[in-house]
């Protein structure tokens, strides 16, 4: 229905476009021209599934070229819709006359005639729907071609994005180093100091009990070292893949975690690692801050995209600009991916990470 509405509006807007172009040709007034192009861009983005395109820097010449090229596309879309409507009306009227015992153009509803008309109708319907799909694609391409940024603007935007993601990655790495230092200093280092003190006292006193305490502390230090290494990078991710690594995390989680889906083939290590840390950060937030009772993790993979989704039933209110999610978003943007966080107050919280795997 949205597509039909978008094409219908596009067909009716042809007259408005002609009026705006005529006024611009006479008075060279660019305001209505830019406004008409902006309206068309919003129509395509909202109703026809086009990508939102910023209109900053659009010159009247490009807006005029877009409107001129869109006129035949709008007429074609309107004609295709008109044919679809006329075909539907013809079919409905014919069925009504046959059901009421009347003939249609001297034809009675025999099986050969019904079969012939059904085959012809389905073929025409297919051709009409294919025409509608083609018109929609042309509408999207015209917006990208005339209203989108030119090659130089795209290159500048890409350079700005790369500079921002590079600085973000540096900041994320520094934050991770500080976190590792805190883990080692506050946990492992203090425990090793206790082990050294216990061994010194045991040597002076010859106490087997102190040796046993030192052994227990050393074993605990080894376990803490494993935890720190696991938080830095889990070995199971390289050995067994994303699904198995997340399964190990689910077993450690204090909140029940249900994992569905899997990767049909393993993407690049950087993509797999980013997807893993996206899920782990969402699991940590759900367990610590959301008060969730269940977490659902979905892993999916398309031809050129890896998507992981984490949804919990907690209280919501997660801050996408917090240190954890912000650092994660920087890591994903560095791979040309996107992180979407939907966490209204009261929940649920839904985190979606999409990573290209070209």
C-alpha cells in the first residue's frame, strides 16, 4: 500500500513539477524548485524505501534536472497504476456478470474460456507488477543521481568518517588498556602480593597451613588471569566460531540466554570479533543494569551482511552514548557497520549490530 501511495503521489506531482519548472524558467526563483525536489526526496524515502539524502548543497540546476527526468517516470508510474486498476475493474465486472448469469461480450463461462482468460490475466498482472517495481527502482536512482552528494562530496564525507572512526578506535583501545590495567592492578596484582606474603610467612614458620593458603590464592590468581584473558579476547572465538563463543558466554551469564541462528560461513576475523563483542557488551548491560530475566540472541547472515540482535525484557533506558555502547559503536563504524540501540524507558532493550562482510 505504501508503494501504491508513493507512486500515486508521484503521478499527481508531475503537474506541480511542470508548474515549478515553468516558474523557474521565467523568474529564476530557486526556492520553490528546491522545495519541490525536497518534497520528492521525502516521498521516495518514506513511501518507496529510498535512502534519506541530505539536501545541503543542492543547486537549482541539479534540482531542475531531477524534476525534468522524473516527469516521464511519474507518468509511467501513473499509467502502470491505471492499467492495474482497469484490469482489476474488468476482472471484477466480468466475474459479477458471470455469477449473475449474464454473458460477457457474448462469452459464457466455459472451462476453456475461463482457463484462457485466467492465464492471460496472470501474465498481464505479472507484467504490470514488474513495471511497478521498475518504476520504484528508477525513482530511487534518480534521487541518488541528482539529489545525492556528488563524487567529491562523497569522498570528503568518507574521509571525515575514516578520520572520526580512526580517532574513535584509538580512544576505544586506550580505554580498553586502562580497563585491563585496572583488572590486573586491583585483582591479580593484589592477589599475587598476598601469595608472596603467605609464602614468606610459611617459609619463616614452616607452616603447612600457610603453604595451603598460598596455594589456594595462587590457584585463584590463575583463574583471575584466565578471566582477564577471556575479557580481552576469547580463544574459543578463533577455535570454534561465533556461535560457540557466545554459547560459552551464555553459560557464564547470570541471566538465562537463548541463542538462535548461526553463520552459514565464517566472515573475516575482524567482523566476527566485532559481532562477538557487540553481543557480549549487550549481555553485560542486560545483566548489570536492566534487571532482565531473559535475553534472546539472534545470529543471522545474508550475502554481504552479518547481523546480530540482542533483546532483553529488562527496564530499558540504555544510553547509546555511554562508554560501553559508544566504544562498541566506534569499533563497528570502523568496519563500515552500524549499531542500532532501541531502549525505551520500561523496556525492552534491543541492540542490533550490522556488519558488512565483503
